[in-house]
């Protein structure tokens, strides 16, 4: 490519917003798409991609938890659940310093890019030093996440988390939560410092995240929402105990309470929302908010199954996230999203509307649109969007002799690693032959960081 400001691609097959197309000429300037033309003659200066998809958004991540993946799989003999897992997570985060945080986040972001996620929503709540005092730079940890995003090339939507209480009704936080806790004024200062930390990233987005109804009072929730114009994410109704505690506190289930007490709309992403009744499900779908679903983590923690069939039948919007990062795999998130519903319904292809059409296409397109909305970013191979492209390996056995939507069906349900060949982020190649350009260096820093944490 001769012009450093213009990137040219020739896509033999590409998934465009209007559907599959052949011989697509795509040009980007300064990382954004400025031209898309199907049926074009190949330009000798262009990068040739065999099968091109738009990169997906990962709408929910706690990057540091990648460092503890696999450490909570030994039964404690006392009814393991999300709550016992959380105890281990608090012990792990108590030891994290900024340098190790950055090393672990970079490894997570490398793996996201390698699997086809090109933007991440970082639900960031590890703010303070180990004694609970703010760092000299309030956004020290946010700056480390921004540095990890810059080093790896992933797009970043930073969602600083407000956390103030240990339970519904304003219960005081526990000592294990001291690194998370803010008051509203301190959080406002954190948001300002976080905006500064993001300035070096060309298309970073700053939102905010009231952690959950159990960690934020109604008064605090009202004070938080005007502090940032970007996306608003919240954990909600992830566990049955949370629903029961919310009913005991307010007389309402969590999603119903939130819909009644806040102006929920397209700016919002309700993460998990696993345990809703039929009325909550219909109302959430009608609100235009995105349901942020994390099937791998929800399965790992034993949370339960989101009422996905009813939600999509009502026109609900959804996206997927890697959450605890116990396993980072974009296709696996989509596969489990469908498979969980198949197991519950004892039927096949249960999410595609009217039971007709491609399940892979429905899942990919839905997660693409919902993820972009939840992350405050454009998506798709269209003029104005970031030039985030995922090239599938046409020689991969699972994709042999496939075309059109069969490629997506095979990617989601039949490929097991190696199907993603290259990934381009803002027109720059960050993954080649399935490996991130900086994988070895990032992995070495990650290994040293985790080894130090487990040894200390």
C-alpha cells in the first residue's frame, strides 16, 4: 500500500450490511472506511482478503480476571457458586499492582483480537491501591488499560465502575472491596482523569457503569447518570440470590425496579439480566437497551440461562462479552448462546426468527449490531465505520466448499480454532496467520506477572 494515509483492500467475499458480496473494493483513510464498492476490479496495490467479516464488539470484560482463569475449578465442598468464586477473585485482585494489571490486560486483549473481537467494553472497577487509597493519578489503573489497548491495537470503550456498597439498601462495603469504592464526587474526578488517560487512543469511548443495584443506592444512581454522555452499563439479575435480595429490599425484581426508576433506553446495556420474568423480558426488549450476555462466564459460574428465545421474539437487542475471561473465544460465546437455548428447549435452531434461516448469520449480525450500540461505536463494513476486518482462512477444513451464510454457520458451530487468519484494526494488521503481532512479548510479560502474583 503506497499511500500511508489510505488503506486499500480487495475482499473476494465480504459480509456487508446488506448481505454477502463479491469482489469488494474497500478503502480506509485514517482508520475509517471511506469507500465500499462491490463487483470491483482488483487493485494491484490492495491487500487481498479471501473472506472478510466485520470485527465484533466484546461488550463486557474484566481484563484482570484473565490472570486467575482456571484457579477456581477446585470444589470447596460447600456449595460452590458465584459468591464463593467472588471470594477468590477478591483475594486475587488484592495483590494486583498497575504493572501486572497492564500485563494481564494486554494478554486478554491479544486473545480477543485473535478470536475476532476488535473492540472491548472494559467494565473497570479496580481503581485504588491495595490499601484502598487513591493513586496519585486517580486514573492510574485506567491508564494501564489504555496502554494495554494501545500496545495491542484493540478498540477500547472504558466503563469506569461506581461501587459504594456491599448490598441493597446502602450496606457498608467490606474490607475486600476497598480497592473498588468511591463516593460520587470522587467518582466524578475519576471520570475526568480517565478521559485524559484515553486521549492517546484514536477512537476510545468513555462511558460509566453503576456496578449493580446492590452496590449503588437510588440517590447515587441518579447523581451518576449526568456525569458522562457515553454508554451506561450495569450488572443486573445475574443470580437468584440477587433477585431475592432485591425483592426483600424494594418489593420488586431488579430489572423491573430499574425500568421503573431510570430512563432505560438505547444508551444502556444490562449485563446478564439472567433472571427475568416474562414482563421484565418484554419491557427490556421494548426499551431499546442491549442485553449484555456472557455465555461462557455464565456457564462457568452456574448463573443460569437468559430467556433468549422470548427476548429476541420481542425484538430485543443483544451482544456478547467475555466477562471473567476464563476462556476468550468470540465464536464460542455465540455457539453457547444458541446451545444453551437448544438444551432448554430440546430443539434445534431455536433463536433464528420463525425457525427459518441461518443461525450463524442471526447470531453474528445480532452480536455485531448490539455490541456496537452498547460500546458507543459504529460497526460493519460500511462508510464511516472503523476499518475493523476479520479475515477467515478459506483453507480451514471447517470452511471447505462453504459460501455465504454457510461460512458463518461453520465458523460458529464447526470450526475449532484456526479459522481466523488475519485481523485488521483501523486498517492496520494486528493478527497474521492467527497470531497477534506482539503475542510472544505480551505472553512473556503475562507469564511473569501471573507467576509473581501466585508466588507472593
